[in-house]
C-alpha cells in the first residue's frame, strides 16, 4: 500500500468512453455528465433508447479482475433476490467489459432523493434492507475481496508515516496522537476478525442511499468486503450520544425484522470510526498525485487540515473512552 499506485486515466477521452459504450450497443443521445467519483471515473448519459445509463471505468491497479467480479456477482445475487441494489448490466453474460486497456461496467441510472439522519422512518427502512443484504451476504464469504483486519490499520499507518506531508512543527502533536489512536483501535480490529464474518456493502452511508417511491436503493458496492455486521450500520450514526441512540434504535428495529443483530457489536462503533479516520487520511495522502484530488479536495494537505486532524483524533480518543452505545437499559 505504501507504493505509489498507477493513476492512468490520461487516455480516457470522451471519444474513448463513447466508443466503449457503443461496443455494447449503447449510443449516446446526450453528452457525458461526470458524476462525483474519485477512485474511478463515472459518467451518466441518456441513450437513444430513451434510457439513462451510468458508465464506470475502474481505476487501473486498484482491484484485481477477480475482486471486481466478486463485487458484481454479489450485487447481481442481491438483485436476483429482489433486494434493491443497483446491479451492473450484463452483455452476453458479462458485466465487466474491456476497452483499450481499461475495464468498464454499465449500470442503469437510478434516480431518487436523499434524506438526513433524523429521518427515523427512513433509517428503519435502511435497516430492513441491510438485514436483507446480510441474509444474502451470510451465505458465503468473498474469496478475493478484502476483509476488515489489522492489515487495514497497519497499511494506513505506513502511508501516513512514509508519505504524508505534515508540517514539521506539527510532528510533535500529530504523530504521538496518531500512535495513541492506532493503539486504542488495534485490539478492537483484531477482535473483529474473531466475530462472525459476512459479505458487506462495506461503505454503507447516507451518500450511497437513494430513496425512490419510498424504496431504499443501495448504490456503489465498490468497497464491499468481508467483516462483522456492524460495519454496515455505524456510518449512519451522527451527532450527540442521544441522537445516535435514536438512530441506532431505528436501524436495528428494521434490521431485526429480517435477522437478529448481536448487540455486543455496538462496542465496535467507535473503534471502526477511529479506523476509518486513519484510513481516510491515508487514502487522501496516497491519492494526492491523482490530478483529480487536488481539484476536489482543496482543503487537504494544508496546515489547517492537519491541525484539525490532531483535534479530531483527540476527540475520537475521548469517544473511545466512553461506554459503548446500548439499546438495553442497564446493559
């Protein structure tokens, strides 16, 4: 992970994109609308058949073809079970398609509205669909895709230690705090590997949810992986403790309509938040050589950013010291 990845989207011109989709019989009636994606390149278009499509070109070198295919197979398995996820389209039985050194996928474009974290009816519906996703995800594990394990933490720490451009005057504050946070998170991450594992969405949060006709549609399984069930719930929690308890109660109420949830996993919410904090800093650091990132994340790699991270890590350490959330009085 500490090696510089290949960021070769230079050859992905509009003509290349249009030629790729025409190779599977889709002909654009509109121009290409670039969608908000950083790891990959994603575009929406209106075709001459009157349908809107989303075209996704995968970042070279990020996932193996076997890992991408497992993501597609999981999405298709969920869709076949009538779980509302946006699954890739297949052409001659194939969902992962080659074009001029790139691999791309075509999805139907699914519109919908977003909602905020105080929409408790919406959170309950999200919980219901997560329960259904996990019922399918529990049938087998990914063979090629990643798992939540100590490697995630170790690799992220290596990136921050070796590559991050942190102002020298912040080193005495940043690195000890980072080490303290990593040390507090590490035992919990190790413990997660001993819990029941299942295939997860992996990046379930409000930004990957669309509501259409009151149906919760999950999008973007690009980070799907093996791990404990709580990974797909905790990112829907925000705000003060009482607010998070109400949000968690709504999610679990919906979830348990389809499968039981082990409430002991609530103790992993703050460790997972700490892991994501470290992983996110490392992700931005590692991707900074991609020209799309300085344009989109103008606030990153500034003195103010790293100062804020020191404060955020200290706040997370305080959160880790608090009792875990519980929906059972006295537990």
